[in-house]
C-alpha cells in the first residue's frame, strides 16, 4: 500500500499485490501518512482548500481568504470511504480551539497535519484522555499533537511540547509519545532529535540527537520506529540516511543514499521513510520464480 503523487496527476492512495497489480485506488489529495490496522482498515490524511468566508470557523479571520484544510479519512480494506472528518473543524469546535488564535505564519496552511497513528488499547489504558481507536495527529504548523475522535468529530486532547516542526507522532504501548523533532533541539548533535516523552508531564524519557561529529538534521521530514530489541530505526530524510541506534545512543548500522542529484551532483537524494519488518511478515514469494524473501534478505 502506498501514497502516490505524480507530476500532473491527482494524488491518490493505491493498494497493489506483490507483482504490482493494482487492487484498488482511492483518488483524493492523499498526503503524508496512513495507518493500517490489523483488520486491514486504513486511516489516512487528505486536504483541500476552503473559503474562510463561505465555510467559517473560530478565528478564521486571522487566516487568508482560503486555507488548506486537512481531513482524517477512514477506509475499509477495499478502499471505499467510510468517514471523512475535517481536522480544522474538529479543533475549532473543541475546548482546545485557542490553538487557532495566533497564526503568525502559515496563514494558508494553519495545521499541516503530517502523521496519523490509531491509538491502541495499551496506550489508552494508561491515560484518561485517550480511548482505543481515536487518532493521534501531528500538526506541524501548530507545533502540536492532538487526538481526534472520529465518532464525535472532535479533538479530545491537544498539547504543545518541547518540539518544533515535528513529524511522525506515535502513541507507544508504554503510554509515551515518540516523535521526530525536526528543529526543536539546541545543543550538540544538530537541530534534529528523536524524543520519547510523557504526554501528561512533557518529561523526556529518552532522546537521540546525534553528536558533534555526526549531526542529525532533517529540516522538513523524517520518521522513526521502535524495534522489538528496544533499538530505534531512524530515517534522517533530508540527509538521505537510515540508521539504527541503541538506547545508549550507539549507532548499530547506517545506510546512506548513494543517489546524488543537481547540476553538479552535489545534492543528496531524500529518503522519505523506512520501516523494518520481521521475516515472518514477508513470507510471500518474490516475483522471481522459486526465490523466497528469507533467501533474499539473508545477512
């Protein structure tokens, strides 16, 4: 499953089999992220421009005449739309609407939602403000994370934090949040860091920010993934690097994108995201006859 964007083409979500045969397409302005549940259902993001005069909301007069509104979309495994919720409306009609009071920049893009994560039962059990099935959303323009209830179409919890222009907010089973903090770090190691934090106290439990000899910096994008061995897989997107680090901050291995671009081949090819899978998750044959994934991924 992928979010596909082509020049001169409409963005869409698409699901295809191992031989690249398209199973279904969801044609909309799909962007940034999706979360696929165990039953195959999907939550993703779309956006469209709206007139602040024709479709007003609280503090709309502080924005430009047209703003980009982000939507949470629920899809079943076959790709048909179940529900579509305006995140801007969900925030504007919630007790947290003051997040929209001050719009100093990004007037036309007041939210810039860039990640979705469906909250699991383990995280929800640890917090009175969360329920399983609600959706954690990162709002880059607001330097905030929020929880949206798709049934009530309301933001039920929202928080600023010790992060700036963040991506990839994840609700962990231990009750913490894991984020890619793009520009919130001041100190050795560069402006970017990965943080694991308590969403109620905002205390940082763990962080990785590179070091003075090897900066970690991705200005506009990036992802991370907690691994079963308690390590963290990090995609430093703008640096074209993927690395695995331990809790002690040791880099276990890294991959640097060899693809260069630009007139002088002096620009690094971006790596949007990476995810690690267990061999058991990839037990289907590859396209080549008689070649199994286990053989192709042998160390």
